[in-house]
C-alpha cells in the first residue's frame, strides 16, 4: 500500500492526461501555451476569485504575493509555528522576519488568540513593523479566517492564505484559495490537487495586485513591452505540460476525488478507535484532507502504532515532526519552547494515515482494523 498512490490516480485519468500532454508536445508551446491561460480561467472559476496566476510552485506563490505586497527587511510576518518550512522561508528570503505563533489545540491551525498576543508584543517591542499574516490551511482545513481577518483589520495587516494543502476545502460557501488579500496554492503531485511535477498558483481579486503579480512572475516586465522591466521580478511559470495535466484532472477532482476522500474520511471518523484524537472539523468547514492526521496519547505510543502499521504494510507519515521555532535555520531568532505548547504537543503526537481517492475499500478496512487492533 502506498501513502498516496499517484500511479492509480494516473491510470484512472490516463486517456485524458495522455491526450493533453500529446497536444502540448505537438504544439511545441512548452512555455505559456494556451493551456496555461485555460487552466487559470478554470481554476479562478472553481475557487471563485477574479484572478488565478499560475507559477512555478507553492513556495514561490507565497513569495510572489509577499513581493507584490512590498514585504521587505524590517517587516514582521506572522506565521503558524506548525507548517511546512516553505511558509516561513518565503518571508525570510525577502529579508523580512517571520514571527512564529502557536496553533489552536483543536483545529491545529493558527490560534487567533496567540496571533493577537504576538502582534501586540511585536508592536510594543518596536523593532519590526507588523506587515502581514500568513494563515496556513493545515492538513487541508481552512484556518479561522473570520477571526484572523478581524485582527488583521484592527492592526492594518495583510492576510495571505497558504492554501498549499487545502484546494477543494471550504468554509460554508467560501472556497479555500479565496481567503485574505491573496492565496497561494501548490500543485506538488502529492497535494490534494497535483500536477506531475512542480506547480503553483496565486488567487486574488484586486486588479492592480494581479497586474503587479503578473509582472513579477515575468522578471518585473511592463505589461506593454516584455523587455521593459519596471520592477524587480523573477521567473516563476507553470509549464504548459503541467497546465494541460491540471486541466485534464480538474473535472475528476471535483466529481470523484474530493467526494471519495470525504467519504473515506467519514468512515475513518466513525470507525477508528476513540483512543486516537481524530481530526476536528468545525461546523461549516470542509477539509480537503490533504492529510488525515490523528493524535496518539504520547510520542512513545505514536512510534509503536506506526511501527505496528508499517509491519502490516501500512505506511504513515508525520506532518510535521519539528515546529518552525526549533528548526536550525531559525535558531538565530532565539525562540524558546515556552510559547508553543500546542505546536510542540501536536508535533510529538501527530501522524497521518493513508487517505486518497484511490484507496480500495478493502485497504480502508485494513487500515481501520490494524489501527484498532493496536489498542485492543
Ligand atoms: C507544500 C507546501 C508548500 C510549498 O509548496 P511547493 O509547491 O512544494 O513549493 C507551502 N506551504 C505548505 C503548507 C505546504 O504544504
């Protein structure tokens, strides 16, 4: 059994994917072929944002947004302590300083209460200028944007959604990818909606922000003349072949993969041993279940369950074993564990069970049986 079976996924859409790749090969338009604009239009419609701008990967999607918002040295950007390192690195690369914030003990997303504490502290320290909040939709569950946007308004901060894990998720009628000033999405193959290489996208509604982002992803060019460079930019593009693959996969993602993942998650919810802490999805929220992360009683118990499952041929993974404040790259920020109780607890006890749309019923049953056997 694979944690995420991309071969089965490919075989389920093989004819559509092969045909779209072959079209691109025949066209010879490997960079910015018509498929790129086509998938941008399709994605913007799905997420219900005015603009979708594809780019090279999810990390650069975050970075491009921060560049467009003029985030720079001396700025503070608030980031949950529990996320993939890319969220913080996008800030640091621009010379700004990530401020790590503890997570909520239930949702495992950025804690609005701790966010406010961190902003107040940064203001009173008076060294860095609070500029933006990057809220991460951890495991595929959108963050608490209602509370976060209220705080952002109070302190005049931008909200950026790191939706690398949440494409397909929602809060009531609002889709993941539509929160904050701009949202970053990753199409890394193992993300909920992936291409077959690296890829990413930015979603936003503001006309002038979209124009700036479009310029930055093409070396800061003017929209009138591509050799007239009016600001600092980089090269961050989605390949035409990857765009074609995404277009071919998109219908099935919403008609089959998302519903199937929801269905398996419900089966896990209803059947897994209550000795495990199961995902908490607040009312009105939908998770894309990028990861079905559960909590053991302790790190020692987690290691034993994972070993038992591995012996039974069931792979599990940990997202993420090390909080950002403990990463060596951020040692110079001199954080102590004191402020990160929930993040540390989560990092020590969490692990993810296989969950994807191409798991067979018998595999789902086996995962439940072997997990529960551990407790009996
Ligand atoms: C995967 C991921 C990213 C980075 O996306 P890439 O496409 O791999 O660059 C950023 N943030 C989070 C939360 C992620 O899970």
